[in-house]
C-alpha cells in the first residue's frame, strides 16, 4: 500500500499555486481567506483522498468552490473601495508582477477568468478544468482561449507565456 505525502508537504508543494489562483479569482484582499478555507477543508478531506488523485486539481476544485462562496457573500454587501484597488502581488504568470493585468483578468466573464487561472496559473490540463467548472473539454479550452483573446484586445501588455496548443 502506497503512502500519501504528509499534509504539510501538500501545502508546501501546492500552496503557492492555490494562492495565485485565489488571487486571480478574488483579488488579494479575499484571496487569503479563500486560501485558508481551502486548506482547512482540504486537511479534513485529505485522509479520504485516493492516493492516485491529482492533488493540485483537487485543491483547485476546493479553491474554486471557496472563491464562489466568497463572491456570493460579497455581492450581498457593498464592497469597500480600498478593497477593490488592492493589487495582487508576486503573481508568476502572465505578465509577472503586473498588477494591472490581473485587474483585467478579474473583469473577464467568470468562466473565462476561471479557465485562464486554472490553465495558465495552476497549469491544469483542460480535461481537469472541464471537471471543475463544468461543461466539455472543448468548452474549457475555448473559455481559456477567449479569455486570453479578451486580454490581448483590452490590455496592451498582455502576453501570457506562450500559447498552449493541446
């Protein structure tokens, strides 16, 4: 019987990716909360996770649900303006350290934003993304492509690392 790595190692290996995903989905203010809640939920569920599971995809799935919860909660009350202007930091791709780009990413339609985050930030294959956001693999691929196209059209500095042809 194989052994799953200890949960601390899961956090060490994937924590950064999950935080970047949360920041793309939510902006930096709410991202930390969503990140914490993701790993609290993951810690509880980890013993049940099959050893063969794609841990990163599983974590991104949890983060996706947490982000949706946060966004739902946010729409119930007015957002303080300082929260909106706070730029995400230290994002690796695309346009490293370019806070303006992430403001644009967050304005994309939900599915495009999610597909861009999960493919370009978390590096998940489109099949995994389709499972997370629902719909077909082609639809997930198209959402990511449309998101990137939208960015290119609306944002002069946008050029995410290479185009993935899958």
